């Protein structure tokens, strides 16, 4: 059954002006870059953390409907991706199974945020010709630690870009780069909830101009309680006396924001201190666990050094099992306590966002 939505009629009704009034001005824009990447006349660009218009808009409306913040039917999307809608006993979306997992290779675990699971899964896919690129997140060459999308095309690039960047990143521009500029045909895409929704919109809404989502073989969704503005890098971290050039890794775990230089801890601060830098859009975001991804991953629910893994789709299950059998990862069923922690955290996020929206 084809659940894709034909937006032909409604597309004419909305355009970038509507994105400004409905998404950007109310502070809902997540800076994912979907509108910029989907514009057929290249009239949009990212200015700082938000999109801006730089050329004549043809009012096609594609940007509006590709934006993850404009409305869509979660039920239709779930039916199309997973073959069914979530049940009442699935508080963090449709899933098949949950694991706690990590990379088998200790060198990969060392560079990973939690268990290095994501990096190991991408390495399996790249080494075995399952993908010809991985859209992941890198650091800017010009601004220290500024997050930028990256199309990794070999194992070194996957390993060198392991680790979480907690600041805003226009990941859909990375997907655009992979498909339009580099001619990639089959990519894995890593991102937080809103970027996964943008990829799904690109796969499921027929009018997507570049058809970017059609080239995505696997979506890996990162749990996300909140994401931060680049002001975190420009103000908070230097004000704490930490030299950005010395940093090798960031981690948020158990209510603490931790900055490392190798094995040395440069800063350990309560996550509350970062509140002024949380993106406005995060306050209204309902989903902790990237509920439309093939596989969702986070640290919540697992022991230190392990990644919590939610397998949602058949595609996700297939690649997870293949990576397991090929010896790239090891996994154990997620213990009940860990599962309950994920439920509690995702329920907390949903409740907080719902209250913030006044719903
Ligand atoms: C903004 C943000 C907030 C998060 N908040 C939470 C949280 O509250 N609770 C929780 O349990 N987990 C959270 N995570 C997820 C967690 O930090 C780990 O990414 C996840 O557990 C996977 O760990 P790993 O060791 O398996 O991944 P790794 O092997 O380290 O691989 C991580 C992959 O993600 C890519 N990546 C890094 N930053 C980004 C980014 N900003 N956008 C897209 N891709 C990126 C890397 O390039 C790499 O390919 C958050 C992630 C992000 C980006």
C-alpha cells in the first residue's frame, strides 16, 4: 500500500514567507537546513543558525513542506516506514527490540561518545559496500568545534568524526552535498529527531524536488534532550577558562556536561548551567528518541561505555544483525531498568514540551 502523501494541491498555498511566520519567528526553526537543501532555485541559504532568503522565491512551497516543523501525519509516516502505527504500550514510538551495545574494537570505543556503536555500525556498512557515503557531523576548519555536516566516504573519515557535537548543525545540507555534489547513491544518515523527520518527509512527500531521501539507506537517530546554540562555544566554554583548541571530546551524562582533552577532564559542570544556550526550538520538541529513525541510539539507559540501541524498522534490524554477525559490535538485551529509564526520560521530555506549548 502506498501511504505517500500527494501535496500537489496544498503546495501552492504556502511558501518561504509562511516558514518565516510559522516556524522561524516563533522560534521553532532547528537549523536543519532542509528548506535550503530543497529549494529548486537556490534562493535560500543558512545565515548563522537559521535560513534566509537571498534570491527570488518562486513560491513553489517545497521548502515549507520539507521543513520538519510543519505539520505531517505521524500515523501515515509510521505506517509507511514501519508498516503499522505505534501501540499504546510504546511510549517512545514503534520498535522491534532494544539493546545495550558497543563497538567490539577498543579503538572505536575510545573515540565514540558512549559505546562507539554508531561508528562501528557505519564502519560495517562502509567496509562491506552497503553504503557509498555516511552523512555524519564534523568540525569546522575555520571555527573551533563548530558543528558541520560531513559526507564520510571511507573508514578514516568515519572514525575521525566519531563523537557527539552538541551544537546546532544543518545536517540536511550534508545529505544534499552527498547526493547532488558527490553523486552518492546509497548513504547512511545520522541525526537528531528533527533531521530524521526531514529525511522522512523527503522520502514520503512526493514533491520533494531533489528526492534526497530516496538515497538514504539507513537512518540512525540520536537521542536528544536538548541541542545548543554556537554561543556555547563562543561564550560559555571560553568563560569557563577552557581552551577550545585543547578539547578532544564532549559528553553529557547523568546531568553533567563534561569536556575532555584526551583522558584529562577540562570541565565538569551541571547541565543546568547550559540552559541559556539551549535552542529555543528544543523547548517545544516532543521526541527524545528520534521516533521515525530505523535505529535510535543514546547513552540513557546503558552503563557507561555502552550505547542504548532501539531497533525500529526491518532495515534497522537487518543491518544491526549483520554488523553483530560480522563482529563489528557486541550487544545484550537492554535490561528492564535501562528500558524504564528511556521511558521515563522520553515521557519527561514530551510532558515538558507539551506544557511549554501550552497544549
Ligand atoms: C545534540 C545532541 C544531544 C544529545 N543528547 C542526548 C541525551 O540527552 N541523552 C542521550 O542518551 N543521548 C544524547 N545524544 C546522543 C549521544 O550523545 C550519542 O551520540 C549516542 O549515544 C551515540 O553514541 P555512540 O558512542 O554510539 O556514537 P559515536 O560512535 O560517537 O558516533 C556518533 C555519530 O554521530 C555523529 N554526530 C555527532 N554529533 C552530531 C550532530 N550534532 N548531528 C548529527 N550527527 C552527529 C558523529 O559524526 C558520529 O558519526 C545527543 C546527541 C546530540 C547530537
